[in-house]
C-alpha cells in the first residue's frame, strides 16, 4: 500500500511539492490544488506526481449535499461536482465526501440520518453528482461515518448496489465505524468484515486510531495511530492482500512531528508483519 499524508506548505510548486512528499517518506498525497486551477497547472502537478512515483489519493469535497436547507444542499452538490471534475483532471483515486446530515451541523448526528428516506436521498444525490460529471479516471466515494450512511460494511454495500454507478467506490475510514465498546474491543473482526465485503471497491483509506475512556457513559476519541485500539496489523495485512496499491492517508494530527510519529508506528507494524510499505 501507499502511505501518505498532508504536504505543507500548500503553495509549493509541482517539483517542490513532489520532492517534499518523498522527503516525508510518502508515496501518496492529497490533492495540491482546488478546482480553480487551470489545465496547464493541473498537468504540471500530475507530471510531478508521476515522476516521483506518487499517487494523488483524494480530492476532498467536504460539505452537506443532503442538508435540509435547499440553498446549502444545492451549493454542496455543485461543489462536489466541481471537485469530482478536479479529481478526474488530477487522475486522483477519488473525490471524497461524507454523505452529509439532516441536522444543523454538516457532519453531525440527527435522528433521520439512518432512516430509509435519507438512504434514498443519498442514492439520488450521489447519482446526480456522478452523472453530472461522468468521470473516467477517478471515482466518487463516501467516507464511512458513525451516525450517517454508510455506517457499516453492509450499509456501504447497500449503497453500492442502489447507486449502481461504476464510478462510485469505497473510501474506508474504519475508526469512524467504531461506535460501541463491542466494536472497539474487536476491531480486527470489523476490519476483516469490511475487506471481505468491500475489498474490490476500496480506492482510498484513512489512517487514524481510537481510544475508549473509562468515563460513563461511553466516550470514544480519535487519537494518533499507535495510541488507540485499532488493530493495525489486521488493517495492513488486509490492505496488502486485497488492495496492495491503495493509499493509506494520515489525517487530523496537529503537527508535523505527530505525523512523523504516526507514520513511524504504521511502518513498525508493517515491518513486524513483513508487509512492504514505503
């Protein structure tokens, strides 16, 4: 697999950007541009990535296309279409968003989020985004979430079948699926289920970790890889077996030093398991 993470500063030219990514030990990167970039600039970054053996893993389209506010939903759908087009121009593995929320917070919980009606709304919305762009070199994907679809391997598989578009794929963030102590204490089983059911569709993954506090009632917190309970050996073995060239992207860490520690942990687990990992 290809370990990756953010490259800073964001205003590096193509060759500097690629060299910086490789200096960090990465073989995958997030999109270095937004949709305002012209085609010549996009091509320059694509060439730099190819020359450095880097894969552009994902273009984020973080927004709420199923918002109950029509203007917010429309703006989000238009953003997703522009970002999916950018992902296609960059030859990125995917354009990724969450499905959204019916609540006031774009990524927050709401009692309707896991209803049948919202499942159908997500299907309609994703179809519309993909059909408007018709990508040929990338995929549109939804990040797994604890309180919105897709919230499990089965619900993701249900979305794949219902959306019925070959350019819809899986972005796996297993930490976001750990929503109970039962799942927390057996993340290996959760990971094996995800890869057994979704493996052929996975185009990119996130690398995080999760810790359970001993405070009532239940408190689960995202932490740096190596400081939580995610079974990274099973995660890496599953990726290596079913999706060996898939990006595994570090995220949400506060400093370059934290990213270095996270990468070191993942590399150490990979080395112990005999898994090649740049």
